[in-house]
């Protein structure tokens, strides 16, 4: 007699989320500046609960890049938005090329 069995999941680990304050502490960027970047569309929070923002850990790298572009290159926010969009598109194209290579 064979019975079908469902897998048992002992625990489920949710991906880590950073609060606005934690993101600010990790990057040294003031929380109000991070909120401004969110309003401008440079950073995307993973979730919002009331007034609380939660960010993906990848936002640490992105926020550091934003600050580097501002301070080191003197780019304004509109220029940074264009640069980030181009980098995102480049990354997507690189993933697509890798998928095509694996298929061949």
C-alpha cells in the first residue's frame, strides 16, 4: 500500500528586510535623505506598513552607488536616475545573454 506524502516544512525563513533606520545605519545616509531618494524613485522599498518602510538588503549597494555618483561624479538626481536605469537594463541584458548561452 503506497500513500502519497507531502513534504514537511520545518521552518520558513523569510528574506531579510531592513527598516529605514537600519538601512541608514548600514550606509551612513540620513533617513530623510533615503526617504527623498524613495520619493524621487531612485530606491524602491520592498514593503510599506503605515509609515514604516522596509528595504531589500540589495538597497545597501544601490544606496552606496547613489551616494558615490552624487559625491564622486557630481551627478544630480535626474542624472543618477538615468545611470541607474541604464545599469538595470544592462544587468537584465546580461542575464538574458547568459540564459541564451545555457540553452545553446
